[in-house]
C-alpha cells in the first residue's frame, strides 16, 4: 500500500515513511492510495469476532508486508487490552464506551497502536526521534501514556493554557522522563499551527528527527476504525435495523476513521458530525462556504477546534463534493446550555452519567431522529470518562462522578510544564536546544 498527500505535491510513499514523517512535506495529510474492501466472509464472521481478531484483519491491508503478521498481532494484542462495551440506553440508542483504557479516553486506541507501530518501524533508525503533538485535552494524555519510557523517543506536547480540564492536564504534565509538556498561551488552533509549522521548517527537520502523534498521523487514524466494526458487531447480536453513528467531532479524525470503515464495506447507514459552538464543518454540511475560524472555549473542550485538520481527508474521500458528503454525513452543533440540559436529561431518564462530549453526540442523534422517520439504531461514541470533566459534571448534575483508578493516581503528582508564547520562533528555539 502506498500513501499520497492530500495536497498532491509530493510523491507517494510507504506506510513506514508516512507514519514516521507524520505530515507530508507539502503540508498535506497522508492517505492510502485506495481504501481496501473487506471480503463478504469477514462480515459474516464479524458478530462472533473479538476486538483484536477483527482489528488484525482490518489493519493488514493498510500495512501490507512492512510489518510481519506476528508483529501486527503483537501490536494489536498489547494496544487493545481493554474492553469497549456497547451500552444500551433505550430501544434505539446505545453508548459505545471508549473510555476503559489507561487514560479513560477513546484516544487510547489510536495512541497505543501508533506508539507500538512506531517503535517497530523506528528500531533501526539509530537516532532519537521527537514526537511533536498538539492537544485540546485527551490526545496529550493518551500519547504521553503510549510513549512513556519508550527508548529512543521523546514526546513534546503543546496544549492551550487554562483550556483543558485539570485531570487531562495532570495526566500528561506529571510524567517527566521522555515526556515534556509545553503550556502555550493561546488556543488549540495555535498549538496545531505551531506543530504544522515545525513540520514544514526545513532547518528544524534537518536538525531533528520529527514525527507527529495527532490524528494527522495515519497510524493514529487507522486504528480508530477498529471500534466502528466492533460496535457494529455487538449491535448485530441485538438488532438488524440500519446503524447511525453520532460522533463528537473536533479535529474530525474520529469521524474520518468511521468513513474509512464504511468504505471498507461496513454497512453504516449514516454519520452525524456532532459539534459544539466550533461549528465549521456543520455549517459547511448545511450549505455554507467552508470557512475555518478561531476556536472558542466550551465545556466540551476536546472539540474546541475551529480549523479541523482531518477535514482535508474528508474532502478527499468525497472528491471535494459537498453533495456526496451530505449523502453520508449530517452536521449539528450545540451550545453549552443545550449540552448541560442533555446531561441532565440522560441522568434523570437512565441514571447514566455522560461526559459533555458524549452529551453533544446524544443530542445530535435526537435531532437527527426528529428529521428522519426511518427506524434506526443510534450508536453514540462515548469518547471520555465523565470524571475527566468532573467540574462540569458536578456543576451540571450536582454529583461527583466516580473516579477510576487510572485517573485518581495522577492527581497527587507534581505538575511539570514549561510556559510558552504562541510563537513558532520560541518553539523552534526550544526544540533546537534538545539536540
């Protein structure tokens, strides 16, 4: 399998180079030359397959012979060593709980897979590799945990000061060792801009072996498609109705991974792009010109992205056709007060505590149902444990969400972060000091 840039200005490359480079030299995102279609036999077996079993079959066509099958099996068994249950709320609504991994967020799937893939691909490089990543919350903790103490790899995490939850911050600001946290005086979009600029700076890339761990990296994106297949497998044991996925959306890697699964043959009836006030993509899906804008802070902070990177991949998948995209995706955006009301409604009806991102997706599915009379089964992606947003939950529901042990363990540690302006020159100087 070859990988090309969405900007089409660099030659196609191998999976290994696409993973290690992270971002193409023309600033485009890597895409597989084609999306492989899985055989009918795979879908017949799917309801009886475990997550690692199906993940191996989904991953193999994208990796080819660049890793041997035994290595792929080992990577997947280690990365996906936690459950992703589908919890039913009512006759037509289910929550896919993606928060049972070590950092209690869905990004554990992608980050753990990517870190292990990268370790295998880099074992013969012979020099230190620097993983540069921007985070609006959960990416930082998942990447930090995934690469923690991995030999030969240093991780530099950029995050917007005061715009991530306390639990999220402490998960990646307390590790030390090969993990460095840069606390940027700005927004997530500023952090993302700094990372992209670093990758396009020829002098910096000459001095440092840089790679990315955001969902711009194809090795972070691909494994996120695994749990769409797994959710469908669990649902097919209960219902044969058409399936709609409602996806909390910020940088749109999660939704893009679902679109990959659909093009591989997964019979998804429709996707919902569920956003907060950062509604660039929903506005586009509703017929407005695509117009990135500065992000605004909300209670669902991991989705506070005004210029989502993975939209370039979405456009490529649909040949830059709004009409084709609208056939597969409907967009909705919610205000904070609507999100809080939804959290309250879910708790009152089902005694289920949902985090603010899942609440956005739940309400978006309700809005979709109001516009469409066909009976469908809705799968809401529960992207984070509610305790990661304990202050929002307590302020909204007046209760403290239960704190899982993997989160509680980080709260008593010393915070280690380096303040930094939203300046590329300052970031560049810091990185060059590491050489």
